[in-house]
């Protein structure tokens, strides 16, 4: 595991172990449509504070009918995305898997939804039989993995024929083509590929004050300075790289053919 992956994992473990407030539900950077006339995503009032995080999930899953499906989220974090999927999109089952034991414990305590469960597991060695799921979801997590190719091979293995891999994450601009090739490396066929950097930057701007307040309130003071870049707050290097296009935010849907 490289230094970058170790740093990200340490941040996620800190969040799970030290930030136990259930109100911090999502850790992704969010998504906000650029069209001001676009109809807003309908949300339950309890989900409204996490609108931008939910909207990223809605974008990644756009066009997929999850009714009655078996869904796996790899890198489920604090469980907010898996819980929203289970409650809003009517799958038969939703399984969240995360490497961080602290995040799994928090999710089991706090997240609810029909057919929802959480397990600890490694994205490169998923603890499931072949052809177990109709949809595999992976949102802003794969940048932590030592090998994208090994992860995608596992996705291919656990997907049923005709199933969909729905993915979103960020990469340096110079790695976009390589990342697209890695997503196809196991034989999954892309049916949609998007660059949503502008929508993510828009969400970071709209949600910046709330995110900064969460860091100020819930992150231990000694760690706040180091944590601000993790949250891509305004004025930090990660935010600047998104804004200038040096880092790109990508999404895709790929299908395991029959």
C-alpha cells in the first residue's frame, strides 16, 4: 500500500473511531447540477442536510432501476449512501462493505433501511460468492486501493451477468486515460463515462460553510489543520486542484455482459 493510500486510510479510521456523531453521514465531496433550472432531487427531510452527498449517489446510479436488486457498496464508509439506497431505491438487499472496522461498527449502530447490512471486508478480496449482486457501487473510495485492476476483477467476479458497476472517484488529470482503462481491465463494458469535476466543485462551494463547521466542531482540534485538505475546504490544495482541473472527478457505469 502506497503512502497516499495509507494517509487516506488513516483519515477514515480517525473518522470512524473519533467522530461518532451519527449526523456526519457522508464523506464524499458532493454533486450539484450546474443548471439552475434543474428540478431538485426529492429527499426526505432527514436527508436534506446531506443533499449534495446524496446527489452524488443519485448521479452515479442515474438510469438504473434497483427495484428488487441485490446491491453491494464497496467502501461504504459511515453508511449514509447505503442507507439512502436501501430506503429510496427499493432494492431487495443492500450490503455495505468497508475495510475500516470502526466505520462498520458506526454504520451498524446508526444506519437503517430495508434489507440493509454492513460487513468488514477488503475491496481486493470481497467476502462473497461469485455472481452474488446485480449492482456494485463504489463512490469516492477506490483512490485508497493499492490496485484498481485487482478491485475491478473482484467487482467482475461478484457481479451477475448483466449486472452493473456504478463508480465515481477523483484522479490526477494525467491519470484519466489510465483510470478508464483500468475500469475496463477485467472485461466490464462501459455504457456511460462522465467528467463531473465542475459539478463537484459547485457542490463544494455550496456546502463549504457546513463542511467547515463540521470539521471545527467534530474533529479533534489537534487534527483540524491536517483534516481540512481531506475535506477539500476552500483554500486547501485539494480544492484548488479541483478548481483548476489538475484533479478530475470521474464517474462511470460498466456492465458485465452475459
